[in-house]
């Protein structure tokens, strides 16, 4: 199994890169990844202010283009769903970018309160190496 989280926009030659990943997998091996598609509602709403674009990445793909690319590189989609992250209330305060909220949350022991949160607009894929 190979996992790649939050890195697809940093790949210089995507087709070559994903084919290399496929070559490293055993038969029926799994490749896990997530992505922020450039055509997601969150990206359309936030534009270049979207957190996924900081620092600037090399390229972004609409989801259908990414799925087609992965298919061309020899992957079968096993599951396609929401991307979830684990966070705590203190980190959410930081992401709010409201300094008063962040400072107030720092005073409380909130690092121990962890929960699963869907990442708006992102998706997670479980892919399997397709039979040759």
C-alpha cells in the first residue's frame, strides 16, 4: 500500500508519477490519496484564498480529469468519498483566523478533544492496481 495525502498538486509530471506508483505496488496493491479538485464548490467560493493553494502548487485538476488520469495510469477505483481529517477545537480556532477565538481557545485544554471532520470540497480515493 502507498498513501499520498495532500500532495497531488505538487507533482511535476503526473502521468509519469502515478505510473511509477503503480509499478511499486504488488499485484492488487492499494494506493490511497486525497485531493482538492479545482472544480469543487469550496474552491469556486474561495478562489485563490482556499487553504489548499497555500503555498502555490504546480497544478490542479477537476475531479473527472484526475479520475481519468488515474485510470490511464492503471488504477481501478475501489472507493470514492469524502475526505476526513482528525482535528481538535484548538486547531479549529486557529483555522477560523479570528485572533480573539484562537487566544481564548489556547487558554483551555482543548487539544485532547479530538473529532473527525469532513474536509469541505475534498475527496479521498482508495485505488487498486488494475490487472495488466
